[in-house]
């Protein structure tokens, strides 16, 4: 594996992000009883976990992770904008935006 110069490798941050997204879906289901919250949270958490695994194998393989975090940033950003509620939409939108930025910076900083 290649050293990216980061204190914490990107894929470990990705695993934490995936856990946050999946646990948000579980928490939403427990709190409201809405099955779509559970299904969507687990689906996007699984995609983020898959993307993190791919990053751990090849740091250039960012596309699944980038698409997942970008999609969540957009969807949850709109939900946050419309509702004004930080939990859960603002938290997931902010975390997703940070992950998109982190992946973007890592793409520009790696050797070509």
C-alpha cells in the first residue's frame, strides 16, 4: 500500500463515514419506525463501505465512494435546506461534503 501522507488513511475515514450513514438509518428506523430510513441508510452505508474497501485496495479507485458521498451530500443538503434541521440531514450532508472534499484533495495530491 502506498503512503498518502495523511495521518489517517482515507479508507479508514471512509469506514467511519460508512458506519455513520448506516447507523443513521438504523437510528431513524428505531426513532420513527420508518422502514425506508433503515433501507436507505443501510444501502448507502454499504456503498460507502464498499467504496472504502476499494480505496484500501487501490487509492486511485475513488469512484464508488465519491458517487456515494456526493449523492448523499446533494440529497441530504436539500433536505437540510428545506427543513433547517441539523439532525439527521445537516449532519449527513456536512459529513458527506467533507468526504467529497477529502477525496478531491487526495485525487489532486497523489502522483500521476
